């Protein structure tokens, strides 16, 4: 599949990602590992090259980036190794041991990186897929009232599209995202929110499942995989709504739908990053009907069918107190009805 950020071939279907997991970050018999102290500076300004198999232990990749950052004057030779930034593997999944990375399997988030250093890292460090300058904030539209101006990180070099794999009661859900535009949600292997949503669906057997603040779409797609006939995903933040639609396509082989139609271009959606009125941006039809909207969930009732058997999950990023949540649930019941819960 063509990547909507870089236009290259950096997106695979869900089964291609899942099939790679057991071996993608495993060493070959000749791979070596040097464990480095992340809270100390790198002793000699040197790093080992990748193994003949093309993989390299993550600490060595970090040492390589560190030497570039020191040469570029971003870090001093007394800075601790961890000051390089935060590594996010592609794909992201719960791992028992630290990874041996191969080409294009790491997105680096760094608060200190410059454009020149980012270009050098992407060119010279084969494991790095993209470099993002991050800040002390979470990207996206995060507050319920959509009153705060959303912020994003900045992609400086390469491509920051990466996938996370979430284990569920049924098939794993693969969610791609552009990391500079969405909050980090690295899979831990056991995610209580996913388990609780799955349990609600299995218990209530809804005819309609609404993932009202869907982010990259994990919970809504889970609803689809658990066989709910009609699923609605929605988010007010353009990148969340777009990637939710895109991820419908990525996971469509495990849904009872024909082709998935993405109705908007990612770059066009960026012109109106936060929407209030719901706009349909992706849909898939077959034995199941799944629709993705870009808008304020408090106005989503405009497009929801007036039927019984609706289950809604409102997965807020900024969790309110229980009184606030109760009010929100009541408001939703008044507009839409059915069962609703805030995980
Ligand atoms: Zn890409
Ligand atoms: Zn090797």
C-alpha cells in the first residue's frame, strides 16, 4: 500500500506485519549485543556496524546516533546516552527482550535534534525510518470541548509512519499512524482497555458499536473483528480520523467487508484539523457496514441510526473525574441511547 506521508511502499497489510513478529527483531547466531548504560555518556565515540544479517542491537544503533549528535554539536561527549531521544520500533508490539533492529524499523523522537542531524541520521543509520522533533506536550486535539489549540511534533527527515500491534480477544489489530501527529500508545501485550471493550461487546452483542473518540481506530476495528454488524468510528482530530480509516483498510482482511473507500486525502484534511460537524471520511460495506467520521463526538448523533442495540465507548484522552464522566454518559444516552461506557 502506498504511504500517505512519503508516497513510498512503507505500509503492509495486517497479516504481513503479524507474520513477521516472531522473527523481525530476533538475532541471527552471529549477532552480538553490547548493553550500554543509558544514563552514562558513551565511553568511546564509536559504535559497531550492523551484523552481516543486517541487524544491530538497539543500544548500538543508539551509540551510532549519539556519535552523530556529538559531531553536530547537539549533545556533548558528557551527555548521557538516553539524551538521544525515545525509540519507537516499527512495528511496535510487546517484546520480552530488547530488539535487534533491521533496516527502517525505528522512528526516533528527539527533543534536541536539528534538521541537519536528522537528515544525517536517516542517511547514515540504516535502522532509522524517520526522525521527529518532539516537545513536552502530546500531539492532537485532546480536550473534550476542543477549546485548546492542538499541537503536533515535526517530522524532520525520513517517514514517521509506523504500526502498532495490539493483542485482543480475537485477531490482533494492526494500527498505523503518523507518529508526529498522534499520541504514543505502545502495546504492552495486555491492555486492560482493549480487554474491557472486547468483554462489553461479547456480553452485550450490540447491533451497532460506536467508537466515539477512536484515535487510530483500535477499539472500533476490534468491534468489527468481533462481528458487530454496524460500526462507527469518529474523531475530531484529522490525523486520528484519517488513520482510523486507513487502518480499516489495513485490517480489512479480517472484517466482513468488501473494499474500503477512503474519501478524503490526508493532506486535504490537515487544512481543517479539528472539525465539529461530522464528515464521512471512510467507509466499507459488505456483511458489515463500517463508517469513519471526522467530527466532534457530541454531534455524532446526527449521523447515527435511531435503532436499538447501540453500544458506545467514549475513550477520552484527557480522562475526566467520575462526575464529569457520568454527565457525559447521561448526555450521550439522552441523544443516542443504548449502552455507553468510558474506559
Ligand atoms: Zn512512509
Ligand atoms: Zn546477525
